């Protein structure tokens, strides 16, 4: 049996049941008839051995799974799904399997259309440009091909661009193709991917998500195959950081690089800032490293000297904290400012659990957009307001813009709460005894400790100085009345009917849970059905009071505050 060229040693193949593998051996197997294909599966748990069978080694596997399963198997050639060339994939998708008409395939010299290189647009009612793409009827498929400037062929079993000139002569206007989606195809190595560059010289965006090729560890020699490429998507490609940077060196115009789900845990070897040839990174503006295995922030700091980096996607890693680089070899006098142009730092779904990491965002000179959802530090619903108040330059948090009124409300609420902590710490130091026990329930003890753990306190007092004089009373004399707050309790729960507001004096140290017990007694609304909201005239929307074990003074309530008693749906 003759083995097809797409099943030769080193090729990427897909079996008839959809599994992917690399061919490691082609030939006979002892005590078995015919030709066999030895493969190393992408999913190592699918394998039966490590390339040895019956006491004889036929091939080597490059990896094995952590639980000891071996990734090797033998399969018959007829179990391998045929792979195709790019030209064949175009014919299948656009031409019902017919060979394309080659005339005009290269798009000529562009003619008068050259001035429309940015595409066609219509204007919306507010004057915004909306890009459109004209599609012709299926009855004229060659004409359709001749208009495309973007080609989407994901999971099309493509293993090669074909002979030089084949892809460019498949009916597409090759000189005008700007976007090429080859995600999930079967190219065996970087050379097979690079072969598409000369075919489509105007290419700006290349998506090779899920292409688990053999990637280079050093920049490929010779001229760049993608001189104009600005966006490269390599998610789920299995590329290491070293391999990705080698490819980056072959794409001199690259602005955005995506390496999500690649299992990357380290960003290069050595100390801070060691990324090999930094010239390769000079133009990189956006880097996506989501859902990898980065645990230490020191790895992220290796990116600090990238001069153009504006967006850094780190969601879904294992980071436990954030800090701004203070190392001499990065932040040295006259040297580059660490993360100087970084505007967006996206950190959702990590393991960040401390407010020091949130406060550290103030040290990044340009960061204005942050994502922190899915981190332990954001478990409370009130966290958004605290983050907004703690980080001065934020304009967008967790995908939502921060309005001026929201920032003002958040900062005032936060300031009142922190001043309450300061007052509690001072009172504990002066009175001792029961006051000390009450202060012990707060997250910090001692005025200096409170101020150290809330770095923006001075700046907020400077901004809201007059407000701060009403936010907290001076140290008490130990009399009971001085440690009480008068609250207006307003029941808006439907099951309670119409109830008159109640004014009650309560200790400053009463918890939200105990306040709910009081509201149950007053309004007959069960504790487990209540939601309490804090309302002030200056606030745009009432704020949910939680968690139940927090003191109300810690949450920013003051003398004269209003509490809305709502019922959960």
C-alpha cells in the first residue's frame, strides 16, 4: 500500500474519528500484516505505548502525560482522513469542488480599486463608518472569489499551501487578501505556515489557532515571509514562549500576538527583562496570554521594558498578586519606564486575594482599564466601588465604563469607611478594653496600619476635605451615646405592606447580620429574605450592604444614614 504524502513522517494527521496526531513512523510492524502508521497523539491518554511494541522500538514520542499514560499508537492508513491543499479547500468551499478559474487571480495591479484598500463603508445615523463586504450570488462563484479580501477556512484539513503560486492562482485576488483564517488545520511546521506569506503579500491578520505544528526555537533565516502581518493568533498552538518569540522575530510588522491556552508558565529564561532580541518586540502593542500557567508575577515583569505594549491579557492564569517593578535593571535612572504605555491590564480568573495588588495598579503610569472578576479579592458585591476608589486613573473596570458620578460616590463611600477605621483605631488605643475588642474585628489595627493599608487616604482627604470633617466624629470619652449611629430604616418589601420609616440608634459596631435581626423585629421580614441597601442623597444608586459579618461603620455608614429594607425575589 502506498502511503499518501499527507501521512509521511512528521506530518500532522486527523483520523476518521476526529483525533489529531503527528506521524512518527511509517512501515511494517513485527507479526502484523501490511503497512502501519505510528503516531503520537495530541491527547496522550489516547495512546497505548511510547513507540515500543513487542519489545522493539519503532519511534520516539516527544511527550507523555503526567499520569503516566503513553501517547503512541499504530493505526492503519485507511483510518487517516485525507488532507488537502489550500487550492483544494477553496474549491470545496466556494466552487462546489470544481477547479478555480485562474484568470485575474492575482488581482492585477489593483487599478482604481487601490484607493479603496481600507474597504467599503456605509455611514450610520450618528455618522460612524460601518465596514461592509459585498457578496455575489452563488451562481457566479468565480466572481465571488475575485471580490474577497478575507478568507476563512478553519478546520478544512489543509496541510500545505501547495506548490509556489498555487494558492495565489486559486481565484482569489491574492494581492488584496488581508485576513486569512487557517485555524485548526494540519500544517506540519513553520515552513508550511510561512509558505502562505509569498502567496498573499498584503496579509495583515493570520489566525492559526489550534495548529499544533513543529515551531522553530530560533528566528527562521532569510527574509520575512509576512512583512506586513500585524495580527497573529496562535491560541492552542502548543507553542512555547521561546518558539513564539522566534516567530515574532520573523514578523517585523507585528502589533498583536495571541498565545492563549498554550500551557506557557515562563516568559523566557534569566532575570527581569531578558527576552532575547528586544528589537523583535519593539512594535508589539497587544499580547494575549490568557488561560496559560503563569503563577509568578516576576514572569510578567519580564515584559516591563517592551516599549509599545498597551494591552496585556493575563486572565485565567494562576497569578497570586500584582506589583509594579522596582528593580534597578528596569527602573534605573535614564532607563525605560516599566510598562510605560500599558493602558489595559486584564487579570480576570486568577488567584489574586489581597488589596495590596489592587493598590499597586496606581503605580502603573498609564493603566486605565482593568479586569479583576473571578479573583478572590472580588468576591464581595461591594468590591467594584472599593476598586474604583482605590485606583485613581481607572476609566473602565471589568468591561464597564466608570462614570464621573460613580467615581465620586465610590470615593466618598470609601473615604467614610476608612476614616471610620481610623477613628476606631484611635478609640481603641485611647479606651482599651471593649473598644479594643471592637477594633480587633476590623481588618486593620492602629492608625498607622490603617493609613498604610489605604494609600489613597491622604489624596482623598485632600479632595473631599470638608466632607471628611463630617465623616467621622472625634475620639470619644467612653460614653455610650458617642458610639451610636442614628439610622433611618425604610421598609420597601412587598410582603410587609406599607410601613412607616423607623429611626433607630444602633452601635457603630453592629454587624449587617444583627441589623437584619432588628429589621425583622420591626417590619416582620424574615432575615434570610432581606437585602439591606445603604442610601445617601449624593449617591446615584443605593449600595447593597454585605457581607453579614461586617460592621456597618466599616461599610461607610454614618450618623443619619438611610437603610432600605428590600425583599429578595
